[in-house]
């Protein structure tokens, strides 16, 4: 078990390093191009290929990890991110807008491939490293990885805003590429052999990337609309609202977004303790209950903003509550996919699931810019409520009590 813990720590460390650069890159691109005069919808377009790449990567990446091993896909993701950050540093503000958008979109796509290779590898590794009978440990380990990742993504948001002010766009990107390079070298020299080979002795056919398991398909569809609901107002609508409507500076926007995501990650990490009081292991009924809570919170925020009831307080305080409830939803889903996944096809099951996550994020990203352009923040929130309602309807079909209660 000590070897498993060591490898878990190394994989988590690599994921942490990547996550810092991923969060910082998102904030860097958003704030840099907003300062150059790009509209909310044009900024959203910069992230479209980033999210679209995740759809393809999660499908192909799960199959690739099944064939070549999780170590291969983990390192491939880290190397590709380093290359993407370096290439983005050559962006020139004197380029024509169309050229800049095309260049950044292309490199954002490469970064999206890198992100999903790294994420799929790290989360699949938990299933490989945790003993099969340790259901309670599985929930705790996946919650810790997911929560710590999102907390560090929040630090990355702050880092992006701060580095943009201190080093400029190109300098910030080169500094992040150097830091991630050091992380890659350290992990490559220390990681054990457990993740080196294929995760299944029988090499799967490419057509097997599409899951035949009904409960995985249902959970994946619910995940699509759950994460789309968040990104509809979080990716573009919220930071542009803070900058344009409230007059916040780059560092202020980055700091608030960072604090939110850090708190969000902390709640994800402690979700197993928060849910320990229930008499059974989290299941479909638990997932439905927490989606209803999320709908109620989003409705309250939208109503307060629409009525002009202290909109700044409503958004900032409401977002804190939204973050707590969404974090529990996300942690539940992250646990359920590993609980449902076939041990012999875990990477492919997880890859298929996160493909749906990527489709939701892509839809949310596009709709975030469009909804804000036509309806402001309220338009984003109303669209988010519609997505959450669909996610709840789909979740009705999730099974109940599929696994025995975890042992503490």
C-alpha cells in the first residue's frame, strides 16, 4: 500500500502542477484579450476549440491509455501543455484580430488536449492504485484529488491575474512553461512501474470507446448538463460582469475567482465527510437531491439580480453558496463514475464520461458568451437553470444502492 500511496502522491503532484498552469492560462487569455477590446462573445470563441478538443481527447485518450498505459498519456499531456504555453508566448498584439483569434484558438485546442489527457490519466490511476475492495478509500481518494485540483485551479486564476500584471502576457506564459517542465522531470524520475503498461491485458478495439453500460451513459448525460450549467455563467459572463459592470481590476477579478475555486475545491475534498451521516453509500437518489438544491440556489441569484436587489451582494454571496452545492454535486459524480466503471476498462469508462463533461463545457462556453451578449448575467443564469433542470430529469434514471455502504 505504501507504493500505491507514493504513486498516488506523485500522480496528484503532477496533476497539481498542470492545474496551476491551466487555471492561470484561462485567466491570462480572458483578461488579456478583454483588455485588448475583444467582446464577451469573441472571448468565448477563444475557448471553443479548447473545450471541443476535450471531447475528442477523452474518447481517444481513454482507449490510448488502455493500450499504452496511463504513464504514457500522463506524460504526453504534460509535454503538450509545456509546448502550448511556449508557443502562446509568441502572440503579438499587433496582429490582425482574425489572426490572433485563429492562433490562440489553435493553441488553446492543444492545451485542451493536454488537460484532458492529464485529467483522465490522473483520475483513472486512482482506480488502478486503490485496492478493489476499498470502496470507502475510493471515495476519499477521488474526492481529495478532485478537490485539491480545483483548489489549485483557483490559485491558478489568481496566479494568472497576478502574472499578467507583473510579467505581461508572454513573460507569464514562459514562467509557467518552465515551472511545469520542472514538475515533469521530477515525476518522470520518481513514478513507479504500476502505471507503465496497458490497463487491460486484452487490447480493446477502437469501437469499444463508446460505453455499453446504461448507468455510465445516464451519469455521463447528467454530467454534460451539470457542468454546462456552471460554465454558462462562470466562464465568460461572471468575469466580464465583474470587470465591466462592477469596474473590478484584473487582479481583483483573478483574486475573487481564485478564492471561489479554492473554496469550491475544499468542499469537494471534504464531501465524503459531509455525506457520512447518510445511512447508505451515495447513489442516484443522492445525486438528484443535490441537483435540486443547486437549482434553488441559481433561481434565487437570478431573481435577486433581475429585481435589482443588491445585485453585487446577490452575485458574490450567491456564488459562494452555489460553489458549495455545486462542489458536492461534482464530487458525487466523480465518485459514481469510478464506482460504476469496469475495473478492466476503467480508463475507457472514465474517458467516455469526461467526454460528456467536455461537451457540456463546450456548450456552456459558447452559451456563456451568447447569453451574456443578449441577456446579461440574468440571461446566463436563466440558461443555467434550464441545463440543471435537464440534468435532474436525466438523473431520475440513475440506480439506487448499487454498491454496499463504504467502511470507514
